[in-house]
């Protein structure tokens, strides 16, 4: 009799456990999945993450108080890990992009004013930098996918950033004065692996961790924009005092990167990490036989890399519109800072836009803003109108960045995400820059900046039209709801609202 009573109590307690488990699971299930982005909705956790859903918990009943405490502890652990990693990665990107702005945001001014290179020579240096980035990007892409959640890539980039100050002053500048090709090659290797390809590798790593810990890539990336803007706000004035200050501040920011990445507590997803460990170079090379990859590259090669060509020597053109180069340098620093602060705010809004229009339309929208901005720069008269065109960059870049990651997430396997981004986007940009930078530099010298901007915009427009037909469609993630017409014979309207109709994307 006693045994029966005990068995009954055990069954009752087990039933209670099961009911609470179901309630916890239901509460964490999303109202609607996000099949496009792959980002889990906020608060969603895996059933396997719930320690209560197990045979052991049913066979070994505990008190209700202890049971609820264990649930609370487990629920608290997930947000704590997410918040910690979000904070540390945000600070990491802040410091990295601060260093990037200090080191290379005024690179064209440093080359032309401090080292006295002409437009063609500066274009050659930028082209070689792009080649250096092209060497780094496939390596970073495969290494990132192979390492998965391990911190190898961020640590390597942090070490390279620390060397920025000594490299620019004691290696790069003397080599460029002594022998331009040698200096350009050495600088291209360093800048390619550190700031040009390095930024893309870090963004890919943040996107991977964000999917694991349920936070948006763009919400972390905005801190990178703030870091860049913070540096740009006073980099122009510091350059007028002594360019060496900028380069050593970049190294100082690099010193903060190592402790920050070590503070992150990133636990790899066992299944994803196992897939990364099995990844072989031959698997990554199969991407080149995928037609979707090459259709994606049409937009990258023909449109998006042109805004990088446009931006390369824009600081020199902008500063030339003022009475003195020093005044122009300082004003460009303020303009660049304002643009990037607005861009950071756009990182909050961009995911909302892309969820409603889809990643493909987002790519085309950003590219069209880009074309209008470049063409408008050719029509602009004076610093005010050219500044308005520059500020449009703050609208286009957040939309472009979010659209690229969501397009990749929808159309390619997750284990190839870093390779697609590093090869398709980063390598594609560098390839375009390597080809176009010398040509555009010559164009600046012969026909001027304004006419060159018209040529760039016209070239981009042709590829934009081609991309409208080449890009694979991506459905919107946000689907507006509308109520069913009330059917008197099918229950209350409230009950019908539990199963809303959805508009087709």
C-alpha cells in the first residue's frame, strides 16, 4: 500500500514536471520562425538546453521549489552569456574600427601630402593594397570556417593591429620613399591582412557568434561604426599636428583587443563545430561551381566595389574644396564622423527594413542609393552639396551589410558562410579595386574628379540592371497579418485570431 502511494506521488510529481516543462518550452517557442535569416527569435532556446526535459528528471522527482529554482538558474544563464558576448564583441569591434580609422581613413591624404605621391602613384598603392587583401581573404575565409567558434582569427588580427604605429612610420613610409613598388608590396601585405581583409573576417566571426547567442550582427557592428566615427572626429586635427599620433593611437587601440577577446565566453555549438572540423579545402572550392555564387558576384564586382573606389581618394577631393588643406582635413574628419554616427543608428533600423522587403531587394536598394550618391557627387558644387552626397553613405551601408549576411544565410550552407563572405564579398571588392584603382586614379588626373564620378556611376548602373535579373529571390521575413472574416459557425473571433492568415511575400 505504501509503495502504491509513493508511486502515485511520484507519478503526480512527474506529471507536474512535464506540465511545467511544456509551459516553459511553449513560452520560448517563437510565434513565427525566421527561415530567411537563420537568426533565432529573441528568447528562443533549444529543447535540449532545458535540463528539465529528460528521463532523469522524470525518474528522480524533486521538490517544486528546487525544480523551479533549477529552471530559473538555467534561464538566467542563457541571457547572461548572450549579454557578456554581445558586450565584449561590441567593445572589440569598437577598438578595431577605431584603430582602422586612425590608420587608414586619411591614407590618401598621407600618401599625397606627406609622401608627395601623385594620383596615379596613389592609385597604384591602393591597387597593391587590394591585391594584398585578395591574398588574405580566401585564407581568412577557409580558416574562419575551419576554426568555427575558436578565437584564432580575432587574436591574429589583434596582434597585427598592435604593430600599426611602428609599421607605418619605420617600415612603410621609408620603403615608399625609397622604392615605390617594394613599399607598395610590403604595405599591401600588411594592410591587406590587418585592416582590409581583417575587418571582413571579424564581421563574419561576429555574425557566426550572433547566430549562436541570439543577437543581431548589425547591433554589434554599429559599435564598430561608433568606434570609427570617434576616431574620425579628431583624426583630421591630429593629422595636422603630426600623422604619427594617429598611427600610434591605432596601436594603442590594438593593445585593448587581446584582453577583450579573452573576456568573451563563447561555447561552440557541438554540431556546428563538428561540421567545421570536418571541413576540407575541396569542400570550399565546390562553391565556385554554384551558379548562385556567381550571380551574387555580379552585384559585388560590378556595383558595390565601386563605392570603395569612389571613397579611396574622396578625402583628397573634399579637402581641396577649402582654402587650405589643413582646414579641409579637419572638416573631412568632422564630416566622416557625422556620417558614421548616423550609420551606426542605421544599423538598428536596417534589420527592420530587410525583414520586410527581403535581402535581395535590400541589396538592390543599397546599390541604387550608392549609384545616386556617386552621380550626385559629380553634380555637387561646393562643400555643402558634396557633404550631403557623402551623408547618403550612412543610409546605404547598413542596408547593404545586413542584406549581404541575410542573403548568404538563405542561399548558402551555414558551414560555408565565412568563405562566401570572404571570397564573394571581400575578395570581390579587392579584385575590383585592384583593377579599377589605377584606372580611376589616371581618370582623376586627366579629366578631374567630377567627370570621373559620372563614369563610375554609369558603369555601376549597367551592372545594377544586370543584377536585377541575376540575383536569386529572397522572401521577406516579416509577413503582415490580417484577420479572417468571422464565420459564425466556426467559433469566436478570438479563437480565429489564433490562426491568422498571412500575406504571401
